[in-house]
C-alpha cells in the first residue's frame, strides 16, 4: 500500500523514552508518534526495548519539519529500526525539508540505532541534523546510510536530490565527533574524486563502548578510524564507507 501524500508542509515531533522496568528489562513510558512518524514496539532481544519507525504518509516533502527525540535513561537498552527507507521528495513548497534527530543515552544505558537508509529523490533537498548526547558510561551503535536518488532516477539518468547532513556526538560534555556532508546538485564538488566520485551512496557506523567492527576489505572505499578520547573512556570507533548502491553499502557497514 502506498503512503498517502500531503499537500501542505507538515510540522511533527515524535518521542521515545526508554527506562528500566525494575525486572531486568526496559519499558517504554513514552512512545508518541506524530504526523508521518508512527512508532510501534516490536519483539527483540530480552532486556531491550525495540521500536520500529513506520512512515504513515509520504514524507519528508519540501518545507516539512520533522523531529524524532529518543532518550534512553540510565540502565535501559533500546534498539530503533524502521520499516522502510526515509525518502525525501519534492513538494509544492520549494523550501528544503528538515529532519532533526536528538538521541540521548544515559549512564550504563545502550542505544542501537539502525534504521533503513535516507534517500534523496530527484528534485528534493533534505537538511538532516543529528545530535547524540552520551553520558560517560553510555554505549552506542549508530548506523547512518545516505542514498542519492532512487533506482528509477538512476535508470532514467535523472539528477538525484540534495542531502545536507550534520552529525554531532558529545560524550560527558566533550565533543567526540562533529561533521557535515553536503551531497547532490548544488553542493560544491559532491561528485568529484574528493567526495563521492562515481558512487551514489555513503554511510557510517559509529560504535562507542563496543568491540570495533572488522576492518573493511582493502579494495573498497571504506576506512576504520579510532576517535580520540580521555584516558579510561570506552573505545569509540567510526567506520565510513562509499559504495555504488545501497546493498553494497550495507555489506560494508555490516
């Protein structure tokens, strides 16, 4: 079934709060979807709350302002996935769409964030902002995948949409990672050898307080980087990758 379209710009903010349930598991005292962001609890590993984000209408479109706030309280564990890719589409409003993610993980809490890719369809422009705040003993797996253009855009030779993404990660009040990518028509040099080159997908896997992922194969456009921290901090490792399509990117990120 195709998600219904909307004709006016949408403002919506969804919220997730995960907290220990007192029995060794994790409860969801707040699970509030909004607008096109529907939230459903799903089954998963014992002790961890699992939430799936489901798009209830075509979004984000030009001019939309969407937000998702997830907080994992001390001692809780949360996994967030999505039912399908987030597809940025052009709309009647020529302004860019905004999608803001705020992820907060408390002491001895864990977040596993692995939704499906963000896709910039032809004619669209999405501003994606992600701010992750970690307590000193928090654990994190964060996967981000960006795809320029849908498959049928590629097949007809259409230019992809534009995707401007900023990721900021702070741990115990200190900046761990702060980076921005600007890809697609209008972004300087986005398809040159210093940025995407021939590829149309990029992504990263950030792990904090977990064993580092395996190094990528030497014949791929991927790199494994250890992020600096204070003495005694849990390890933080960033795996970044470029690939010709979403399937190849997922294989590199694991």
